[in-house]
C-alpha cells in the first residue's frame, strides 16, 4: 500500500444475510481498544430500525443511515453521509480514524463497493479496507439457495465469518463447500469463544483487481444499472419481501409472549425471515431484546439500560409471502388468552 492510500480513512463493511450475526460481530469488535476511535454506520431495512439500539454503544459515533436497502437510492445517502462526516471531522466536531458500515441483511453489496471505490468524494478520502461477510450455520444453506443477495454477499467477501457453529455443526461441511464454490480465496473464520476478534481487521485485504471476473462485472455495472423489480420503498424489498412493525404501550407478559412467538416461528418460520424486538417486560426494570430467524429463536438478551426515553415495546418483522394481519390477529388472540388466565 502506497503512502497516499494509507493516509485515507479505512472503511470496513460488515454484510451477511438476515439474522447471520452482523450486529453481534460488530458489538464484539467495538469492545476492542483498537476500535475506540471508530465511527459506525448502520443501515436497516424498514421504517423502524432496532439494530443500532442493540449495540449498547449509542453515542455521537453511531449514525443510522436512511431506512431501506443500499441500492441506487441509499447509495446517495451513503455518499452524502460520508461527506458530511468529513466536514464534521475537519471542524473537529467529531473524531474518527475508521468507519464500519453494517449493511441490512437484504443488501446487494455491489452498489456499496461501487460507491466507495468509484465515487470521487468517497474514494479521495476513504479506502475500502475489508468486506466481512457473516454466514449463518443454521440457516445459511437456505439463505444461499433461496436468496441471490446471500450468494453475492459471500462472493465479494475478503473474510468470511461462520456464525452459530457452536449451536449447529450438522450443516458445516455443506456450508463450507457452498461458500468455497462462491469464494475460494477468502479466509474463513468461526465466531466462537476461541476466536480473537483482532484478526477481523488485522490488515487490508480488499482489492477489486483480485476479485473474480463476475464480481468485477457486478461492481462495474452499478454505474448505469437499473434495479429491475426492486421497489424503492422503505417497507418493501421486492414484491414478496417486506417489513412491518408493532408497538405496545402496555408492559409485556413474558410467558404469554414467549409461547406466542415460539408457536409463530414453528408454524410460519419459513416465511418470517427475521423478527427483532425490544420489550418492556412485566417485572423487569430494563429492556429485553429478542431475535428470531425463521424457525430459530435466540436466547433473549437483557440490555443494561433503555437506549432512549422511549420505553414502549417494539417488534420489527421482515416477512416473505405472509400477511402481517395474520401475525397481528394471532398476537391479539394470545394476549386475550393471557389476560383470561391471569384473572
């Protein structure tokens, strides 16, 4: 790396399909001393985002990008945001020596790479240091088989992180085979207790010239690409995938809610790509964060504090081929049943 490039601000991209562990990886990285002067950009799909509130590092160095997918619309927001941050850095309003962008799980990474490498404002001030892709050991095969974005996220990666391998080892050999077919050169790591997170950004690996021919074509085509079939709507990704959210002023009965969510994912998990929530639970002074991906529910996480003054419970769903009204009706039925049982 020459001296001119080395002076540019390193920018790291964390991508990976829905529920593959991007936010968890980012949360662990931000605990490192070497990440103390890092500015974080979080891009979420939908009008209501929760990922940035679950990082437990919410300060002036965390920026929530405009809701939606990073395509031609959000690409403009990424460019303007990075430019604005440069101005604030120059005026000493903020200080940062590295930027990490966590993309939405539905993001096609090609427009991101194009914006950073080809956009004049960005490429003259930032350098794309690494693209890290998380792959879910539980649902990774399904993601790769059913979602083209997942394949592209793996193909462009400089490093690949297999997550949840401690929970499910049954699919590992098949996942590794598929990942290596898509990207034979990227180092593969496992996000487990023995892993040292210092390795993630140890050195710059990104080079468009070293990418496969098809990846280079993806990136180059972004300059004039028309996003066919892609709806620029903060709540819709395409004709099948969309997001919706629920809010509750009343405190949540944890037992009733847990039974409802377990049964919902059991019967409709294939069409619930992700559900995340921050809950105000009866008997708890602090919020409980929940996260489900298709048929799998992660262990609830008790946050140390509320991220802001808003203490209402919030759920954000990303759905495929299922009516949101069916979810609302089932939750209403369970809540009525819970109230009857408590009387």
